[in-house]
C-alpha cells in the first residue's frame, strides 16, 4: 500500500503535469509563430536577393549590348553556356533576355520592392501599361499576393473592374481573391526555378504551374479551333458566380454542330476527386443558367496535364447517352488527340529556345 506521503507526491505530480498540459499549447503556438515568421523572413530575403541579382545581370547585359542585336544573340549564347555549366539550367538565353527586360522595365534599382519575388516580377514585366503595372505591383506588395493570386487578379481584370466600381462595392471585389486563391503556406514562397537552381535547393514541383497552365490553355484553344469540327470560341477564364463566390472556367466553346456549350478545365497536377466535382459543377451551371432551351446539354472536358500522366475526362449529363455515343465522338477531339496535344505542348515548353533578341 502507498503511504500518505507517496499518495500526496503522486497527486502533486499529476497536478503539475496537468498545469503543464494547460500551458503547453500557448507556448507551442508562440514558438511556432516565431519560427514561421523567421522562416518567412529568410525566404523573402533570399527571394529579394535573387531579384536584385537578376536586375544587375540584366543591367550588365543591357549596358554591354546596347543597340547591337546581332552581338546580343552571340553574347547571350556565350553567357548561357558558361553560366549553365557552373550554376545550373536557370540561365537559358530566354531567361537572360527576361533579366534584361526586367532591368529595362524597372531601371531604378532602389524602387524594387522587397516583398515581391522574381516570379512576381516576371509576371509584372509582361504588362505593357505603366499605370496598370504600377497598380498591380503596389497591390501585390500590400496584400501579400502569391504569384498565382497575382495571375488570377490580372486575368480577371481586377484593375479595370475596380476603376469602374463605386466605392461601396470595392471591398467585395478586393476580398474575392482570398476565396478563389487562398494564401499559401510560407514555404511556398520559395518556389522560383531560378532560385532553386542557383542555390541548389530542393525543388517544389508546383512552382511553374501557372506558366504551364497559361501556355497549355493558349495552345489548346488554337488546337480546338483548328480542328474545324464546329467549334466557336466563346470565352476564356469565364467568370461564374454562385452564392457570392466566383469561379473561373479556363475555356468555353460552343459547338454549332452538336448545338451545345463545351467547357474545359485544365489541371497541371494529378487528377483529384474535387476536380471531377468542379467540372460537373461547371456543366450543371451552364445547363441551368446559360444554355437556351433549344441547346443540347453542356459537355465538360477535364484535362489533367501531370508530368507522368495525361488524363482526359469527359462529362455529359447521364440522360443524354445518344449525344455521348454518336455525335459527341464525331465532332469532339478524342482523348488520344487531346493527350497528344498536351504532351506536345509540355515537351515544347521544356525544350523551346527563343532565337529572337
């Protein structure tokens, strides 16, 4: 039997453990926030160091080349070979040209924003209008947008919509991005291929998703139109709204032979069950809200462009088997055609070299 002293010690020990348990989480959360803040600060510092480095690379190239276009081609080829051999594959002639363009668009170094990564700037320099570019740069820094969020805002004409919206409705437009593209974990900040190559860090395979998605959509659109099987282009990044939330469909066509809409959603990662649910939602939305009574049910095409697997999934309403079995297969590209097209575009994106200065 335990003595009273032992019982007292046991009870006291349990009480102390209980007290520690009650404070564990507050200490953990405090330390966790500290480490996350430190990690984020380091990531941003690394990113901005790379931004400044590539700005300087661009400045030196621009200063050396001047107006000598032919000389510039040779210099880029020479630099690319030498830098790639020592620092990795992030220094192709095309990438070096981007660095030069970066310097030309942002010629004053001290105006560079430490909150933005090289991936942010690569997207911003593609905006021709100075006012529009400055707006997105400022908003991106203040709102801490990821690159994908920035891409989404540009594609949805955020700047133009905000200008046309009364003050009472601006907050709704500003807040919609968090529903469409939630903020990512801090480690996702470090995702730039140039940085990964330059610093020899572990690669995040998702870093180039938006770039690949954009190029695939560009070429898929052309591919479908060139098939000449009744396709008429309707919209791109088509915005639809449901219960106050906004969604964007990658491509929308109308096939006048099938007399129906064709909506296409492209995924650059592995096909997930929620992706199937999403394309089904798009199809049902079009059938309920946009198609006319004389139209046949909407067709949805879900494309998954994973590096190791290309999947094409079709969706039509279950009660329209005739459309699926006959006209459907005659006038839509087959899964094999879509797969070949995506594989061609992926290979092209990985191997293409831009020969024009």
